[in-house]
């Protein structure tokens, strides 16, 4: 910083004596050049720069920020077969192919918000009161009451997750994250100096959490348990019993939960969707969600945090912390906030049902087709937009791992599936089931052909075939 201190030395009798400016004598009226009558500097004195050369480096936070999904995908050599049209099954954006448009009522709500000209300015950092009330009314239930003060509006669910991790954790703490799981948790935590511990999900149990292993990971520095339900990338939907068992672990260890529920209610018929808060009697929960997936408008960047804290475990401090953190930015889009009440209250059930019907149908097509492909082990989802497929790597000796496998699939068949090394869970690949049906069928046929070209039965498989 530039020094602005000026010192006037006095004799013992209060008469001005020698006057100095930063240790140097001055004369005349005692006011050095650049100082006014009140002794305040008009401009600061020059201070010699300590830097002898340019040396601008990125911050520690910037260096610690890495999205493993982006890192893996950008490092892949993706050269599609020029004789086949590219089919991308990798992007978790339901709007890409145009076959899943949002409801007319959702679009009209946004148009009305624009036409009203009431929402062109800055909104409060936590969101408009009326918009927060609309979200609270939409999600409240007797088991999990909510008020407007329990809602923080954010720029998409990603910012909600960012704020939740930031308010609960300090550098040196650790959080428990599902594996496989959405890579953003790890990206955000590591950038803040927070360690990540991965607890296993079990494909043979429809991706339920390994509760014993989860509990063994908890220590005195664990500050948060992340639970994703329904799951990205697995497409799993936890039963009420399993969610209650997770809550018991959190309760025993006095551990708050970050519930990523962005795919809430995007579940197939026959499955029940339970929010964690509706099942909790004592565990405080920050539930993160938004418009992006269920309403098919991810680009509108509208998310929220629901604060569930009936026993006042969080107290006022966590709420105040979320408010302060939200003030770092100007918050969620004001125009979308203006449309929020109408979107939540006027979207017809037929819209949701149509989306879920398509997702279920495409998941069944994909699962049924790939279940009969030697060397592949798909796991049937129960919701969300994804299907995971295991690779029996022993039967595909041409490839080192899932990245190598999916890279070659692009080169030969122009089908891009996401290797699950990006989710810290190798030797699977994830398929997004939001594409048009004819493309899904075509993609499955190409995957089958690719596997037939490279499949080599191992000794165990050969003996089984002989029987």
C-alpha cells in the first residue's frame, strides 16, 4: 500500500520544531508539496515498487480448480467416422435435440414476466420475496414445512451446490461424495481447500450407497454428506428405507446433508420419489434443486436452496452465512424469478408425464438392446436421464480402459458415450437417454456392432459357452 502518513514533530512546549515527511525535513510553512492546510495529502508520496519484474501468477484457488469431466473429454481424441453421422449420448442437456421442448405455459410465464417490465432491475441477492414464497409453497409438506425465509434463489443448481458447500465447510475439512457422482462436487470442494472422500455406490444393488463403507469414512473433520437422489450419472432412485438408513448414519455422527435433488420427481412409474427432508426428524438438510431438468430449461439458470432445520441445528448462523455468500453476486435472473410462481403453479401434469414416459421408453430400449451384447452390463435406471453400462474389460483386450473404449467407439461408429472415469468410476460408460427414439435405436445397433468387432471371450466365458 502507498504510505499517506505525515508527521509533525513538536517541542516540549508545544511549539513546532523540525518537521518531517516520511523521515525527511521540510521547511517554510511546514506543509510539504501536495499537502493541504488540514495536513491531508492531495496525492500520495511515491513509494519504490518492490517488484523488479512482471510476475503475475494464477491464484491458488484457480490452480486447484479442475473439472475432471472436462479434463477427460478434452483430452480424448474424438475423430468420428466420416461415413456415419455423429450421435452424441454424452451431454446432460435435455434440449440439445429439440425433441423435449418445455411446456407452453412455462414459455408464456417468461413472456409475461418480460412484458410486465417489473423485473428488469436487480433483485435481492437471495431472490424476490414473492418468488421465494412460490418455491416454499410448491415444496412444503407436513413432514418438511417451508417458509420464504427457508429459500435462497440461485443461478442454477450449480450455484446452489457451491453456496451449500461454502457455508458448511472450511479449508481442511472433508466432505463425503458418492462414487460414481456428479464431478462438480469435487471441483468446487478442492478449489476451496476442502478434501473429498468418495463413498461407493453398488451397481448390483441398483446403485444404493454402501452404508458401512460410508460410515467408515467419517472422521472429526467431516463437515457434510452429499446425497444425490435421483442420481446423475446412475439414474437410480433410492427407496424410502434406504434414504432413512442414510439419515441414520448422518444422525449418529451429527452430520448435515447436502441433498442434490435436481432430478426430484423425474422418476419412472412404479417408483416413489421421497425428498430427504420429508424423512428426517433431526438431521439438518440443505436441498439443492432448480428448473433446469424437470422443466427442461437448463439455460435459464434458476436454482434454489431449501433450508430444512426444524430443530434449529443450523441456527441463524448458517442462514446468515448463505445470505452473505449470495451477496458476492447479484443472484438469480430477475426475469425468470418473475415467472417462477406461474411456472410452478401452471405447468400441467401432462407435461411432466410426457417427459417421464419418453425417458422410461428410451431407457428400456437401451437396456434391452445392450443387455444381450456380450461384454456389456447395463444397469436399468429408475429415473433421471441416464443409464450406466458396465464394460467387462477382460473381454475387450484391444482397449486399456473405459476412456480408450469410448474413444474408439467414436472413431469407428461415431457414437459418443461418456467414460465414467470422469465420475471417478472406471470401466463403465454413461448414456443420456433424451435423444430421439430412432437415434437411440441406431446408437444401440452401432454399439452392438462395435462390441462384436472387438469382443474376445475370456477363459471363463469360453467354458460357459461350451456348456
